[in-house]
């Protein structure tokens, strides 16, 4: 009978020990996931800070002037017909303004140079839509282009702090 009690006790202790090992393994897995999530969150926060800094650097620059300078750099200043604001939306502390740029009678190389200047100029923008029409001028094929451009800026709070739009 003593053997039976000792055997039962050992089995019960082994079962509890196995259950504890399983629970420890689950908790270690959860801890690993939480550490990974913390690293991801820190990385995302750093990326947000870099993006916000880039947006702040261009806060005082006008998109129309930037587009005109890019056209000049591409050798097509006279071909830029207009840059008009179409609308603006705000999502949290990010404002998106949409513009339409009309370009006429440019070569493919000029258009390529212009788009490269826009994309690499450091201004926070994105070309959302491009319409290209081919026409003939003075016996040469040229392009008439309509671009829809979105420009972005941070909407700071009234104190100008970088924590605008954040809840405590």
C-alpha cells in the first residue's frame, strides 16, 4: 500500500511538474513575442520621427515654387503651363493637398528629367496620377502631360510642438 501511495504521489508530482514546464514554455514564448513587438514598435516610432522631421524641413516651402524649380532644372520651365491646388484633406496631424500640373510640348527625356527632379528633390510629395497625350509640334512628336500631385505637411498644434494631435 505504501508503494501505491508513493507511486501515486510521484505520478502526481510528475504531472504537476510537466504542467509547470508547459506553462513556463508558453510564458517564455509570450515574452519572446512581446519583446519582438516592442522592437517593432520602437522601429516604427523611429521611422515616424524621421518622416515627421522631413515634413517639418519643408513646412515653409510652397509646392508650386518647388514644381517650377524642378521644371527649370529639367530644362522645361516654359512648358509648365500651370500648377493649381485642387483640394486639401487632413487626417490627424497630416495634411494632404492635391495639385494639378499641366505641362505641354515636352520630350520624353524632359518629362523623365522633370519627374526625377520631383521625386528626388526632398519635397514630401507623391505623383498620384499621370495622363500623357502624344501630339505633333513642328514635325516632332511631343507630350502633353497632366500630373496629379499630393503634397504633405504636418499640422502642428497652436504651440508648434511636435506632439500635436497626440492624446495623453
